[in-house]
C-alpha cells in the first residue's frame, strides 16, 4: 500500500468520514529511523519506496508522503521501544472510556544528544539550568533522587520557568479539548536526559495534575542510558 493509491486517497477518505462519523480519531504509529531499519533488517525485506537507493532513502520517501497525514492525526504514538503487548496497552489506554472524558498528558524527559521524541507535541529545553553532572556527588544520581531534584529546582530561573510553562499550557490544553484532541505529549529535554529534565518533568507532572479535566503520566525515555 505504501506505493499504491492509499497516499492519494486517504485524505479524501478522512474528510468524508469526518463529515459522517459522530467521532473520528486518527492514530498514527511512528518510529525512529533506527528502529525502522532494525525492523526491515529483521524481516530481510527492502523498503517498497527505496527503489535503487538505500533503506534510509525509502524511509525518508515514506516520511515525506506521510507528513500531511501525521500532522493531521489526533494521536501520534512512538512505537520505537514498544513490543506488541506494550503497544496494545497504549492503544487501550488511549481509547478507554476515561480517556474520552479527559485530556491525557504524557510528560516525557529526554536527552537532546539522543534526539527529539518523535511523538512530542510540545518540547521545552531546560539546558539553561546548571548541570548536576558537573557536581561529583550528584553525577551518579538521577533527577529522581531528592538531592538532584532539590539542586535543580533551587536554581535561579527554575521556579519561574515551571510557573510560566504551566500558565502557558493551560490555554493550550483547553484548546485541545475544544478541538477534541485527547492526548498530548510534552517533552522536557536536557543534555543526557538523566538529571535536569527528569527533575523538571516530575515537578511539571505534579503541577499539571492540579489542572481540571486532565490525567497525567510521567516517563523518562533516556534515564537508563549511560
């Protein structure tokens, strides 16, 4: 289907469905280039769009064709690190009855040196804060440790950043509800995704839980990396 009429017809089909369905939510499954290459290599098949080029050429061509559809999707799920059972759980969570009544917010810390999360709706950078990595006693710890959390949150500008970001998110999330967008991923990045972004993501999650009509989960994509 990647090389057939699906790309030409999908937009008109979605417009037609939106005009007749009482509620329609489009889910887009994404993955990093590295994950896609690994999957194609496991099945030993070429990409349908690579032609005489490389596997990455085919992936890039597919991303270009799918860009409009991805941008118009209601939910984007990064499947890079999910097995089939984990993906099923994420889908079930997205479409549970509770999810239909509230906006589900996933706050995700990450390290910029490992790349942006592909499913992020909003990205914030906390590299303006001093890095605990350079404090010898804090280096082996993470943003989940109270000592690191205190170090990060006590820095000049940290409280102001969180206050301002929560205030900025309130009208955004209200707009998402009006547009029937029921899931948002907020990515918080630092250099390695171990100290600052973890502490800020945890505090942001706590603050966002005080907003009406939202449920909040916090995850740390790069916490286990060296």
